[in-house]
C-alpha cells in the first residue's frame, strides 16, 4: 500500500495480493480516472465488483435506481455526490482513497499520503515566484523522461506556448503548429 503513495499522475489501479488474499483499489488524488465498486451479499456469499465504468457493473447485475440521487440531479442539474451514483449499491471510489477488501469482506479505507489536502493553500495566495518556478521545473523534469524524441504542438494559446517554452528549457524538443482552412472561423472571413 505504501507504493501507491509513490505514484505520480492520474491513475485508477487494482492490486491483488495473493499471499494475504486481499484486493486493493485506489485512485489518484484529483480523481481524473473513474473507479466504481459494489460490495454485495448474494445467497450468503460476499461479492466485490469494481470497474472504471458503471456499465460494466450493471451488465453483471441489475441495480435499482437511487431516487434521491436522481431527484438531486433533476433539481440541481448536476450530480454533486462524490461517493454515490444513480444506482443503489454502486459507489465511486473517492479520489485519493485506497480501499482494501479481504476474503471475509472486511473493507478498510485509507487516504493517500500525497493527498491534495496537505497543500498549504495560504502559500498560493501570495505570489512566490521562485517557488513556483522550481516546482514547474521539477514537474517538467519528471514528466519529460522519454526514450524517444519529445515534441509539443502549439495552438497559439497561452497554455501550449507556456508548456512548450518550459519543456524546451528542460529537454530537447521540437514544436509544431498547424494552419489549415479547416480552422478558420466566420469572423476570419470578415476580417480580410
């Protein structure tokens, strides 16, 4: 479980421990990669199902709709529940959580140590130019490790230009931009 704290980036992972007869699933702290699970008892047997989609779980077995979740969605226009889904018995694994279940069906929830809640948000309210630059350089060094040439595509916006500039400082890169009639808008037609 400690090895999960060393993983950087976006992920949803399952690890089966044969020796200790347990399954561990986890998601990154931001929660970009989805992970759903259901813990059931059917005819006296415990069953743990997980998937990156709800559909795979529903295909395995039918679940009743959760009227409260549907009502909230219809009333507010969004699904704001971090854990529950529109189906009773199917749950989202909360980002930054490690869930371990053994053969007896006992579940243990832990948080990743590198959780975003450990960030000192007060530092972000003060502009710390040197600290931000060092952090950006560190991130680029870690993510530009490659055994093949690295390239960037510049759209003309600030994000891609910024990323390409920093990447070029840390790694030999080639940058590309595209121009095509397909990208012209109606406004461009009136400007000439």
